[in-house]
C-alpha cells in the first residue's frame, strides 16, 4: 500500500520545468531577450511582433524545438537540438536579401 501511495504521488507531481534564455535578432539587432520557463510539452512564447512569432517547446529528454512563424509570408521554420549544459544552443533562422531573423535559446544555470 505504501508503494502504491508513493507511485501515485510521483505520477501526480508536476513535470520538471526547464529555465531557458532565448533571444531574437533582426538584421543583427536585438529584438527580444527573455527568460522562459518551459513546462512539459507546452509551447512557450519567446516573442511576438506584427511580422513574426517565435516559440520554444521541450521534447523528449533534453531535446528542445524552436519555432519561428512569419504569417504575412506563410513561412514557418524549426530548429531542434539537445540542451544539456549552458554551453549548448538551439535555434533557427530565416533570411532573404533584405532581412535576417534569428532565434537562439540556451539553458539558464541556477
């Protein structure tokens, strides 16, 4: 009975949230830099402007996905990667002759 109670307590506990720092730049100029807490498999908003929206979400293990969407051009891009240390990065970019959008996230250290 005690083991069953511990199992129920463990399964009902909230998922571990990961703390990230994410930055967005446009043409090498900073647009946004935010601390984000990613819980479970939920998308966390990084930045939203009139021309783009960026999100980050946690996948299995230490894998994360960064998404950038440009609604006026109907363009979406993704970056996938493992974040195990504060040195690791995951990001994605969209570029044209006139514009470079870049989003990068890394783990925050306590």
